[in-house]
C-alpha cells in the first residue's frame, strides 16, 4: 500500500537571497491506490513470480539492507511477506512493488510480474541509465514512479502504451523529450503527472497535449525549461472546458510571462495554483481579477512568489477567495497594507509575504480567527507587530519567520507560548534583551532551526537540555553581545553559528556534540581561548569550520585528519603554532584555507599541492614560515588566491605559475565560495510532513589589495590575487607570470628580486593593483605596461629601474611617490626630466638654481631623512615588534 507525499512542485521561497531560506514543502495529494485486503501471512506467492523477484534483486546493490527479507530459504519463501511486495489475497499474484535506496539496474525479470498494477522505484540510483523500454510492456500498470532515480536519456515513446496509467512520476531525473510529448496524449486515464526537473525544452506541444487529458487532476511541470511563452499570446481556445478535472497546477521556474491566464479562473475544480518565478507582471489586483471566475470559490492554495507583481493588496482579498489555506506572495513588489479581510480566512494555515514593500501595523486582532495558522513569514517588509505582553495566540505555529522585522526591544512573550515550533527565525528584529532562560533551557522538542542572529541579545546562555526529535538541529546566535562560557548544546546539532559575540573560555564542552550530524561550526570573532580539544573525530561530516579571530593557541589536534568532507577551514588571527598541521593532508575536499596571522613555522609543505587538489583559496600570511615555495604548489590548477606574504620564505618564485589555470582563463569562481546546506525537518509529532530548507554560507577573508586591507566575502570568488610580499625571495620574476591573464592583484614587494620586469606584463590586462616596490629590479619599465588600462594602483618605488616611464593615461595619473627611489628613472609623473627633455636654463636660473631641481632635491632630502629616522627607529623598536602582540603587518607601515 502506498502513502505518497509529493515533493512540492516549486521552490516556495523563489530566488535565493542573502540569509534567506529556500524551503521545499511536501504537499500531500489526495488519491487512492488499490490496496490488498486480507492477512498477508495467509497468502502464498507464486513460484515463478518469486524467482522473478530474486532475479530482480540480483541487479541491485542493497547498501542499507532494504531487501534483507528477500531470501530463498524455506522460512522466507513467501514473497508476499517480503518488504515492498504486495500480493492479491485471492490470486496470490504480485500487484505492487515498492523499493527505495538501492543502486544498480532494473532487471527485465520484472516482466515475469504481468499482473503488476503499481511500480515504485523512486529514490534509487540507476547510474544514469535509460528508462527500460520493457517497463512499457507492463500493461496493467496504473501507478508508475521513477522519480529521483538518476535516470538519463529520452522519455521512451512506448510509455504511451500504458493506457491504464493513472499516476506517472518521472520528476527529478536527467530526462528529456525527443521531439514532442505526443506519447503522453495516449494516456487518457492519467490523473496525476509530474515531469518537474526534466528537460522539456522541445515540447512546443505541451499545453495542447495536457489539455486533452480528460481526467487530469494534478499537473506538475515546474523547472522543466518549457519553451518560452507569454500567457497574453495564448490562442483563443477555451482551455477551461478541457481542464474540467484539474485540481492542482504547477508551472514554476519556466520562461513564462505576462499575466495569469483568464481561463484558469474558469476552472471550477482548481484548488492549488503554483506559478513561482515565471516573470508574472502587472498589478496584483488585475492578476487576482483573472482568477475571479468560479475558481475563486474553490482555490485553496495561491502561490505566486518571485515574480514582478506590484501594486496594492486589495482590501477584499479575504472575501474574494474565502477558502484559501495557503498564501505565498514572497519576493514581489506588493505595497500598501496587509488586508484585514485575511483575518476572516478561518482555514488559513500558511501566510508568506517576505521581501515586499508592505507597511503598517498588525495587531493581535488580525490573528484572532486564524487558529489553524501554522506557517507565518512577514519578514523584510516595513511591518510592525503590536501585541500586548499578555497576549496568548489562538494558533500554534510550526514556522515563525520574522527576520528584519520590528519585534523588540523586549523578547516577545507570545513566542514563548508556541510549543510546536519547527523553525524560528527572528534575526535582525531589533531585540535588545536577554534570552529567557527557562524558555531556552526547555525549547520545544520539535525545533529544528533557531535563528536569533543580528540582534543585541546580551547576557549568558543557559544549557540547552531539550531532547529534540529531529536529527540535526541548526542554531544561529551570531552577531549579538552574548558573553560567558559556551553552554551545553544538544548532541544532535547540525549547524552551530556563535560568531561575533563575546564568548570566552575553552570549547571543550562542544565535544558533547557527538551524534555525528555537525556539518557547520562557526565560532569566529569571539574571545575564546586555550587549545583545541582532540574530539574532531565526532564531527566527521564537518564542511565549514571557522575559528578565526579568537585567542586559541597550541598545535592543531591530530583528529583534524578525519575531517575528510571539510571544504572551508579558517583559523586566522589566533596564536596557533607548530608546523602546518600534517593531518590536513587527509582533508582532500578543502577549497578554502585561511591560516593567516598565527605562529606557524617550518616549511610550506609539498603535500598542500599534492593532497588538496580542489583548493581555490590559500592564505598563509603573517606566520613564521621558511624554506622555498614547493613546485608542487603549481599543481593547484583551481587556485585563484595565493597569499604567502609576511613570512620568511626564500628561494626563487617557481616558473610553473602558469599552471594556475583559474588565473589564466576568463570566467569567475564565485561559486567556489558559496556553500549550500540542505536541512531536512520531519514533523513526525504533529503534521507528519517533511520540510527541506536551504542555507548558504559564504567564505570570507581579509586581504591586502591596493595597499589597504579589506574584508571580502561575496566577491571573494571574483578576485584573482598573488601576494608574496615581505619575504626573502630571490632571482627573477618569472616571465610565465604574464600568462595569468585574469590576475587582478600582484604583490611581490619587499623581497630581493632582481632582473627585468617581464616584457609581456602588458598582456595581464585585468590587473588592477601591481606592487613591485623595494626589490632590485633593473633596466627599463616595459613599454607594454602602458596597456594596463584597468590599473588603479601601482608601486615600483625603490628599485634600480632606469629610463623613461612609458607614456599612457594610466601611468601618468599615478603619484611621483609610486616611482621614487629609482635614481635613473625619469619622466612624468616624476619631476626629473629625461636626457634631451631638459628646459634650457635662463641666466637668472643659472644664478639661483632651478626651482624644479630644488623641489626634487627637497623631496630626496626628506626621503633620505626619513630613511635615517627609520634606521634609528628600527634599531630601537625592532625587538619590540618581534613580539606579535605589538606587531602589525609590515606592509601597513610602508604604504602611502
């Protein structure tokens, strides 16, 4: 017997924005499947069909023991008792087959089950194989589900032979059509069709075909890449007479546009309408008028998020659609106030209007009749809630999303009355208060996501003692003023973000989080201290680990080597010491590593290039690293930020830098710094519905660019930078560096480099910042440097460069100080004239001297004085600056 809950035909929250969740809802659909009546223990399966099932099993790999009951021993011979097998209690034929979480192939032995009416192979992994054509010979099938099965290829036209089929689910596979959907027109008994997340780009006939399915009740074609269509250009055909049975329609995330078609308003059976992210345009009142036919008296779900709907929300909305249960108008441009008539929708359980232009005050009277409300999202508007401190709502919410909303300054009392919460997001809600200790200690056991970030919550946190029913709890308390030691957190925590607070002490209490769910841990920008506990073996699913900007010390523990799924590691701005941690060698999934501003010593290890092939960003600045840059570093073809500055690295710059192909090719790496996490919440206790949410984490780092330190996050993936400054590098700057055509910043200043600047440097046309200062470069500045049109910062000072500065709009726009310290360099912006360009002296100038020469001499005098002072200063204070608690990056002192 099947109890199917269909994955929502669209992403409810539309386009992903900063700190937004993108929830996927599971929407139960009402239908019936033939159920075998009787005691299965008294039914004996037929031998031929038993053998067919055993043969079917041979083609599958059962990693989770799903088919452990499928055995040939005498005590297990009755296949009607096997998991996922249902037989007719009269004929003993196998009628239904339902198996999940397997991998392998679909065996043709299934054809030996000729009476099969229901086949559910969803949620398996068939390794990009095609839909077997022999399935289309199972002529008695009324139910076929191959969704989420990793299938590839085209829809077989033979599917049209399944004339008894009532329900067909092929969604979320890598499937496409050959030319059209003509085969679909033969399925005249079809009631439920889901082809979402497949490729229907060539299906120009889709609307015509589905309109001729007389029994169709549910149509899901979201995210199908349907051919572009404007609803306003639809033919005059009266589709409402064709869709006489249609109850649910989902067309979200396709290239459709215009207004809501008027024929939808004339479908009297229509209950659910999902049209998210299809570029619906126009005034809200006009779109709603198109639904004002008989559909207004049947419509229960209206979901139009992430479109271009504007205008006021009509006051009669709640009267116009009296049966509405769900309203989703997220991410539009709807203005005005929320209609009071919504308070008359007694059946309303879902209200989401985040990211609009709504304003006004909502009082407790608005909610007095909404006792069935389960989901409330009013965030990111200009709305204010005005409730009395004693108000107890009539509803019990599962989801409360009121971020960027004026709730404070006190912590809302009414939220503490909600005992069935799955998700609570009241981030950036202007709360300036302590967290109620009794409430925090005994949170609702259903809670799966808690976000109180970006408020001004202060005080200490009590221990969280609730036994939560969900496997994987997400907690975000970042950007507050919470102090004290870390409390005890539940063992099932999946995400924990406590960054930007005032927590102190060690983190040893976190070792209690031992269930193995933890994948996201951010403790950055606190006052935490001590050595890291050696308990990372409990957190093998960690993907993000950010401990930056604390007072941690000691060596990195050996259990780091067990974090094989780790993608982001930031330990910067602490006092860690020792060799670069060898256990990191096993973290082969790392793409972001920031160990800057610590006390690591020893050589830059070769295993970084050998064992971390996915590395995009490597930051090791401000440590005590020595030795040479290993040639293996050139194996990191995806690297687009390399910062080894402010160390004691010697030797030459490898000539193989052109192997950094991410720096040579057009295109950005912005996706490299975005990490998406999917949280699965199962509300078993109350609604038996599963919810999926997406959360995004963006890597961030502090980098020197254009002689200033900036914190980069969202654009970090667009930057392509090499910083080797303030080391002891020798030799030439390799010509190969000129092949890094997409490099934005290059800094090799304060080394001992010699020779010419590469003549081909002008082909690095994306270069915005170039610092070669305080080396021993000689000869002329390459003429090709005049071709660097995006260059906005340059420093070639204090080398042995000579000759005339090339003429270009860019180079002459810089300051003379960017070129000083090269005694034989001449031409603008320097005042020093090149040979043959001197202005003849007048007699009075001969007597008194040339003022320009005086100015130039004066500048050199002060520079010389400055150097004299610097030498004295460093002699006295150099030892002090060796103490890292006093020191700042040397590059800071030398910049202008």
